[in-house]
C-alpha cells in the first residue's frame, strides 16, 4: 500500500508528485504511456526528433520562468526566435515580435517532463480502468493489466473527459451528480498533427513558425528542424485547425488527411514543395486544447478519502496552468492528510 497515487504523468501530475514526495509522502504515478509529459511530447523518427505536441514555451508567470531559467542553465532549453509570425486568410505574413521569448529544446520538448520525473516512482504502460472506494475508505485502482493499487489518496491528472470515463467504469457512487456535471462540462478541441521531412537541397524559409488566424484547415506550422543541433534535413510540424480535426478525426485514411493538410499548408505559405515530402507521419490529438476550462486551479471531490482532479483544464489551457494546477492539487491532498510542510516550488530540489 502507498499513501498517494497520481494517475497521469503529464506536467500537472509530475509537479504534484514532486511536491508530495519532497514533503515525505510515499507517492506513485501510474500512466498508460511508455513515456512522460502528456502533450509535452517529442517523437523520434528518421534520425531526428519532432515536437508534435507543445511546440515551444512562453512563460507568463514566475514559477514557469524559474523552471525555464534552470533548464536554460542546464543547456536543455534555449530561446528559439524573437519573431513568431501570424497569417490571416486575407493578408500576407505579418511579423509578430515577442514580448515574452519562446523557448525550445534541442533534444525535444519532453526534456522538461523528464526533468520533473527524476526520483519519482512511475508505473508506465499501466492504463487505470477503474477507481473504487472500499469499505475501509481506501482507494482501489485497477489497471488493464490486472494490477491493483491500494492507496489512501488519489490525484487524477488526466484530461477531464478521460477522468469522466474512468469514474464511470467504477462504482461511481462516491461522487454526487453535481460534481460529475462540473467535470463533464470541460470540453476539448482536437487536433491533427503532420510531421514531414524534405531533402536538404530545398531553400528553407526565413520564418521559424506561423500561426494561422481563422483558417478553416490550418492552425500552426513550424520549421521544427530549426530547433535541432546540426539537423540532417529540414522537417516541419503542422497542426490542423480544430474545425478540420473535428471533421476528419475518425477518418480511416489518416495519411490522406495528412496529405490534405500539407497541400493546404503549401498553398498558404507559398512553398509548393511542401506538398512533396520524403516522409510524413500523422498524429491524432483527441484532447489537444481545453475548450471550456474551469476557473479554478484544481477540482477536489467531497469524499471520505482524499480525491482531487487537476490538469491544464483547471484555470487555463497552457503548460503554466498545468504546473499551477499540480501545485494546488498537492496542497489539497496535504491539507486532507497529515498537513506536513510542503517544500514550495524549488525546482533545484528535483536535481
């Protein structure tokens, strides 16, 4: 038996687990994936890496800035560019100088998650399929591999719709309808992401990234290879618009959908060769961005044993929101247990 289980190894779950671990609680993280970081994701492909989730970090608050500063000192993050461009449907490319500089990771954006995962006990490849409260007021978590975890407190740090499905697969009688209604109110935008590589003989664009405004097919394009040290070839990451993703998300021919995204990108940025990649991969993000985030940093449940929900869908929709939500969830769990002294966010403690 462990004191606390955190379901989900995204940024919110990792930050929450670090806070509780540093306060002396026995904590485990359970995640269905082989890696950590959630949408702070990097894929290895064709002798390179591509950030097919979060493409860069732009700190707005002190806590994320402190973490970024530490990772810059370690050499894991660096400033990408001072100008991220914007394109409206009816206009040419518009410069958009940044007041807050975007940071990227030469080795992939999931370096932040790997840093936060240091020293934590993480059970990977374990998809929790049900959560129940037993007669001894202990939480019983059962995974698809038939493993059972018994804990005194639970933090659910996954997208809200997945949390709803998790609760519905258990007995569910420990939560009232109003709580479930609030959890169900959180909706997400989907996205389809194309990663594509090209010969090194092409003439690369001067821009690093473009955000598309009100484009029916496209959301964002970035020259992902410009983040890498000595890239072997240029490659791009392209995110679709939410509308396009909703219409094509369940398509059986995902490669054809990817080609359609590339075709639209080639026209919109006036790079005809973009439509003829040497290689291409397409990724579905069912829960890409919270459409209706809650206006609170975490969602505690009124249960006899501590249970709290957190993620970037609490208080916003950014990496920064996920960090603050993880901190808030740790504070709630601590208040319900022995009320130990939480260390506060000092990322040097992770080292």
